[in-house]
C-alpha cells in the first residue's frame, strides 16, 4: 500500500488558452479508494495520465511514498492504468492477455500459469482462458483488463471510467467486484468518473474537479451536507438556494428567521438545504419543532421511489423530495407546513 501526493500539478496543452489541469494538490491515503470526479473535459483524465507517466506536466510534482516519480518512465512508477476501452490484445487469448505483464518480467512459465489461473478465478473468468477478446462480452473484457492490471501487484491502481461502457446491471456487478478486489488487495486506487452516484457508492474520498481546478475534496457525505459553494452543491443535486444573512444563530431571509446549526459563521450568504431533508408536518406551525414554514404546493412530479414537490413561500421557491404516499395526500395549490431541520441547513459564503 502506498501514499500518492500531487503537489500543484498543472498541464497546459500546446496552443490552449487555459490549463487543462490547474495546480491540483491532493493526497491519496495508503489503501484508500479515491474518486476523481467531474464532467467531461474538466481535466480528470489528464490528471490520471500525468500520474501514469503518459503525459508530462507543465509544472508541479507527483510523489509516491514521499519520492517524486516524475523522472521515472511509466513501467517503473509502480502504477498500472486500466483504460475505459480495455485495450486487450486481440491476437492473444484471455489468459495470454492477463499474464502479459508477468511475461515481460520474464518470470517462469509455471508461475505465470499459476498466477494467471488464480487471477482469472478472482475476477470470475475461470474456464475462459482460451477465448479471444472478441469472444468475450463487454463486462468480461473489463474484468480481464482489471485482472491484467492487478496481477502485477501495483502500488497504485488507476481506473479510467471503469463502468461507463456497461449497462446498468453489469455496472452494479463490476462496481461490486472492484470494491471486493480493493478490500482484498488493499491497493491504493484512483477512479476517474463523471458519475457522482458512482463516486459516492465506491469511494472513501471524492475529489471534485471543475474547469481544471479542484473545488472540494473529502468524504462523500460532505458534498451533500457541507458543499464548498453553490456550483458544488448543484453538481450533487442541490436546488434550494436562499440569499440572506446569518447572525446570532439565525439566518434572516424572505423565509423569515431560521435557526442554524451551532457554529454557523455570521455574515451575508446563501442558505441551502437538500430537497430530501425538507420534511412535511401535518401539525400547525410551531416554532418549538424547529423552523416550521407554511408553503403552497405548486407542482408535483412522480420519480418512482420519490415524488418531487414544488413549494412556494411568497416569491421564494423550494423543492422537496417526499415519499409517493406522502405526496398522494397533497393537491396543487394546497397550503402545507414543512420543517427545515436546523442540522440540515448550510450557509454558503458570499
């Protein structure tokens, strides 16, 4: 297990007006699984290729266990990258593909065969060693690429959009396999993804990159409960943003004074609350229950396991996510009391 440290890592492509990656500083703890998250073109794949040695940075440093690896070629960095499109050799069998790296290390044939068989079993491909990549399904090819990487026992495993080419069912299976293998091997792992749900389910920590810059990093839950700014909140599905100012433990806005959690900083800001954190309350408004508010139902959208409610308090609009059973009791235009729990409120600066 190894620690990866990125220090002010930047990359500007020739002729580009701005950096593809701008001063990224990030630490991957030993044995962790980190998701490098962001929309297409934000710089996350550039960061992974810099770590793998497939690109040279414009500035900054990359260190593994405290030692810079910038001067090392890709095959001596102790990193292995699994590409989105697998890149299996079409003229080799599955077993030959998986054992390729060991053959390059000139290990004995008997050891290669033994370790290849063990790795095929580990990724649930036993009995398919004689097949060519063209004879494998997309999910099997992805597992083969993962096996080819893990058999080298790298210090750092890099996965580039490992689930993007799979259908929903196979994505679930592959995600579970990656998590099982990570728990078994303890290899420090970096996963590049554009899917925030995928990042939340898989990762110990998330690093969100927008426009080439790191906007926030930390445990998945913090992106929902304590986003760094409105753009981060929106990326994770935030929709409720109310301008106002905080002082003496209250947030003053068009919604009236709302009690804030302890430690909320004073000053001008924007209040946000997750739509699923807003609760319906059938009782009359009561300040003792904590931030009761009378609103009007403006619209209702069935989402399957949840129903999205549009709510209005004067000119201020809110959205809430409730159960279909709760929503079935409400009509458009009906007044209803909602609770905004103080612990679910977060004030964004500025």
